């Protein structure tokens, strides 16, 4: 009453606009004058227009999603490389490094080119090969590991105590592992020195 009659609209043809299986709007065609039926050609034309609108909306939505994804990737990349702890990404299939942050590159003492495309066994990182095997097996079994104390060796030959956490995730539908390592070597040395000092004081007290 408030719209059709004042505007003199006697016939309407509505074509739904679909996006990802949901109706997000209606493309409305209005006829003024005596009531009429819509021809098959007019219905096809209205449907074609609605389909064009649907395609435009989907393309706009896809472009927006890609923009958000790029922004998210940029934020992750900045945080990844700026982190003071060791962070690496390895392919689960062959355990080869595909990415390493600056902290890990400095810790191991190799160029990024010498790291990427190689696995930890080739680089001689693990002091004990059985520890490496167990770490990878436990990760594949549970999908996530938290604060596992590991003995790792840098390219300079120095042995470090690294607390590692890891998660399995997918990149392009292929499983990868994200490994984060915190070097606690100095803390362990300080703890050992404290225990030695306490032992000496106990001996002196006796």
C-alpha cells in the first residue's frame, strides 16, 4: 500500500541473487500500468542480470578475502623473522627446512641458503640421533609437542640445551611442522653452578 500503489506498480519480477548458495538480495523488475505477465525472454533476461550480479559479488568477496590473506601473511612473516627465539618450518614428508627465521640462522651459524632444502640430520643439529627420531615420531603421533628439552649442536660445534615446541599444520594441503626453540643453555649452566656452590657450602658447613 505504501509503495506499490503510489508508484503505480502493477506487476513485479524478482530474480534472487545468490552468493555461495545463499540468497543475499533480489534484483527487482517493476512494471507500471495495467497488470501483465512476463514473457520467457524477460524472465531469462532478469535471471541473467541476477547471475551477473552474483558473479560480481563473489569476485569482490574473493578479492577482499585474498587481500585479508595477504595482510595476514605479511603480519606472520614480520613476526616470524623478528622473533628473538628460533623458529623454523619443515616439510613433514621429508623433514627438510623450507623456512628459518633470523634468530635460528644466527644460532646455527649458517647462511639461509645452506639451511633451506636440508634436514636436521644433514646439518648435524641433533647431538643424539635417537632423540631426533623420538621427537619426530611423537610429533607425528600427537600433532603437537610442548617444551621438550633437546641437546642441539650449532655449525660451530657448540652444544646447546634448547626447549622446543612444535605443531603440525598444512601449507597448500601438505603437512608441515612449525618448530619453536628457546635456548636455555646459560640458564642450565647457572643452575648447575648454583648446585655446585650449594654443595661446597654444605661441605664447608660440615
